[in-house]
C-alpha cells in the first residue's frame, strides 16, 4: 500500500484509518466536502507523522463529476493502490417516511453515489489488474428494522452492490472489502439513544486495515457483530415483524 | 449536531450535575452551538480531570472539547508546538518523546487537555523553577461570546491573556495554543529519594537544596502524629542525559501495563486502618537515601497506570484539597493543617507536599511563593463539609489559598479573600461576555458570575 484515497475523510472512522495509515508511511489523499476540515486534518497528520497528505474536494451526490475527480486524484499521485469509502448519511427515519426528498438524499449518499464513484475506480483497477476497494456499509443493512429502514436499506443495497462487484473483480486480482461496523463512537452516533457495545473508532480502523491486507471479503467489526447479526437474521419474519428492535 | 442530557462530574466524582452536552468536531459546529437557543450558557469540558465543579454546568450546556484535537504545526528549530486545545498531554508525549521533546510543565496526570491546562493554569513538579504551564504558552486563540476569534498573548490582548490563564473557562473557549516544548535526550529521570522524619525536616531539605533539582515533590504520610507529624519521602530529580541511560532507545514511550478499577469499591475498603497501613508501608519501602533512574511514566504519572483510580473511593467520591501557604506562615499553616487532619477522624490516602515558585500574572491563578499541600479525602458523610470550611478558614488565616481546579466546596466570601484580583477578572469578563454565554456551576457557586 503506497497511495490510498479516502472518501469522506472527515468521518470518525476515516480519521482513525488515516492516522493509522499515515503512521505506516502511506501517502494519503483525503477527499470530502469541506476543504477547510480536510486541511485541518491533513495538517494534523503532517505534524504527527511527517507524512505526505493531499486534500481534494469531493461531492458525492453530483455523480457526473466523479470521473473528473478520479482523474485528478490519479494525476496527483501517479497511481492509486486503493480506495476506502467512509462516508454515509444517517438521515432521519421519521422525516424520510413523510418526505420523499429526504429519503432520496439518504439513498443518494449511501448508495447511488457509491455505485458511481466505485465503478469509475473499479473499471480502472480492473484494467490494471490490481488494487483494493473498501467501503463502509453497516450492520443496519443486514435486516430491515422499523427504526431506521431507509438508512438500513440504502446500506443493504450497498452491501449487495459490493458483493456483485467483488464477484466481477475476483478474476482481475482486485479485492473488494465490505465493512459492517456495529455502533462506533463517532459524530454520527453521538447522542443517539439505545446504543450498546459502542466501539472506539481506533479499534474499528485497525480491524479494517488488517482486513484489507488479508484481502478479506466481509468484515464485521468488532467481530461479535457477526454473531449478533446472525441471530437477528435467524429470527423468522413472522415473529420479527412484531418486534420493535 | 446532537445535544444530549447527561450527568457529568469531575475526577472526584463529586458533585454530579445534570447538563446538556455536545461534542463538536469542527469549528463551525462549535460556533453554531454558542448561538443555539436551546441552552442558555456553556462551559468547556475536556478530559474531566479537574476534581470538583470547575467544568460542570448544572442545567446549562457543556462543550466537550476532546474531538477538537488537531496538531497544527511544529517547528523543530525552536520546539514551538501549535495545536488545538482538545489535544491531550498524552498525545503530545506519544508524538514528541521519540523526537526528543517533552512538555515544559505537566501535572500528575497526562490525561488533561491543553485548553484545560491553560484554563486551570496547571503546575507540576518543576513549579519552583519553571512556573506554571501557561508561563510557557506564547499565545492562544480564544472564541469569545460574540463569536469572534481573537489571539491573546503577553503583548496582544494581554489583559484577556491573563484573565484566561487560570480563568476556569469563563472568558471563552480556547481554540488553539502555541507553546514551547523542552528538548530531551532521554525520557528517564535521575531521582533522589530521601526520607524526612517530619514535615519540618522536609521543609528544611526543600529550602536547602531544591535549587539542585528541576523536579521536586514529597509524598507525605498524613496519618503520623507528634514528632513524626508529616513524615515524608522526598522525590527530587532531573532529566537524565542519554549517555546515562544504558538502553538502545533512550527515548521510549512508556506505557505501563494498564490496570483498571472496574467498579466502585465499597466504602469500607479505604478506611482509617487500610490507609494507615498503606501510608506506613509506603514510607518504609523507600530507603532513607537513594538514587534511582526511572522512566517518565513512573516519575510523573504513577496513577495513570491505574485506569479510573477514582473508583477506589467508592460511589460517593472524594474531594481533593490543595492549599498553598506563603513562606512566612507555611510552618504554622502546614502544622495546623496536618494536626487537624490527623486529629480528626479523617484520613488522606495520598498527600503531596511541594515547594512553589513565584506567582504569575494570571488573575485567578493558584500557585504563589511558598509551599503547597494536596490531600485526597474520601467523602464519608456530610460532616466532611463543615470540616473543609474550617480548613478554608485555617488556610486564610495563614495567608494561603486553595486551588480552584480541585475545589468543590469553597464559599464565595472565602474565594474573594483568597483571590483578591477577582474584581479585575469580573470586569474583564463582563466586558467580553456581557450576556453571560459562558458560565459554570463553580462560577455561580463562587458568585463570580450572577446566578
């Protein structure tokens, strides 16, 4: 791993990943919406690790700009070894139920934009025959629940997309990692009620980097979420629909 | 940006106040909070290592600053580090020890933020020679109640600089700071351990030879009485040069194996007998006079190795009481304080005596020339509070004062006598925050601001 692009670099998990990669001397391109925040982050990494960090403005939703964005990333580092997509939008379930545009926003950020940018990158990696793609989905995508099924279904769609992409790219030596974190202590979850077993972003980041290196397919982090979700998935639908999880 | 209702306390776990907390990650989030109509006023809360109600804001808002923790720049030539105020001392050490730099001043825990260190004007074992942390701060930026961000230094907005140093967060939110790190060639210390049979002997040793040591402190057995009143172990030392450290890497980051106290100890664990036994043992395991090379973790941060050691004191928590006495009265003051403690039915598990250097210009800064004694006292029942009140009177009588970063019980009247420059402080605060956007439980208790 020499040059890595992080999309949505200001997210809590992305920041922890960036620190750990920078500490190993990986050159980073941090991309996201707020250049001010990206620069603040990049400055921090430079002081901590004397490393090379670049920042690029990336807007997920206007997908017609994705190709040009990727070309500009490639132009600045020569060759990208991998991409880690970390952004996501929780939205407001209640609001999404009554406001189609809000629901669309959640789906556009969590799914549509990912399909677009990851295809741009995948096409290049496939042609070259190397590289890794890692995207952060969610355990919320494993089963639809009344409390957040709009977010959940957008993440579920992302997981399914990544599964297909992995299948397609397997023969060209490009690895695709789907990350399903449980509750992580970040800006997205701060202040939410009903959370349990909340993990530190540093721990989740370390798990993700290890899984990328081992070319894993699907990572539940922390690990026990695999078993929690297995149990949740095993509950028969006839019973599940009556539960309030 | 979520704001959550939660109960917060300082390190002493007394008092516990309900507050509306938010944890901004960006400066724009932070600015939005100040104009929020949901919450009347705010106080910054870092890592919660001040003991009492300094960072608490009952029924008001609390801004948790730990995610505003970016390093901004470092100049290898001058050792000047610029970072955001939520950066912890631990992070600084982890990054800069391997490069050969140490903090200019550190308190007895590395789990404090830069902002907290300035707002409480913290001191360390080198106060007698190098002053408080703020004395090494070149400048800082401050977010005012108006939303404006200004730079404060000894020459620029100097009044506000000295009001914010030790100003317990009431002038605004410290955003970033620049301070000078100290070059080191090893992260070890040559420590001289000496037993003193009583506090008088300790004071004599401090007076005679403290100038030979950059770092100096004494652990004191406050259960002893009579001729051994205040017997102690002096621990004084200097940073060791790399040649003396016979290790491949003289600049290791030393993380001791972490122990954790997983639950509140029942209140009977720390009682008079166990504390007495511990104190007596601690005194005896240290030889009369010896020299040792120790790592910075054991020298500065012995308690950081035990996570949540404050649980040791049980659910009711504890108070830490730290007072400073001027040189003229310190003998009498310390004697009375120790006698009163050992004569009462109370006990202090850990007590620390240290010589203190000249006072700085911080309007509410604690340290002043003389000697300071810090005690941990478990809260057993309500009778502790009148006892502390009588201690405050004793301290005042001898021209001393108590440290706000550790206080939770001082009265407004005593505060005013101990900190005579409070009026200047209030005038500056009223000028920069006329609508009282910044307030805290402590500020209201001490009547620094209107309730």
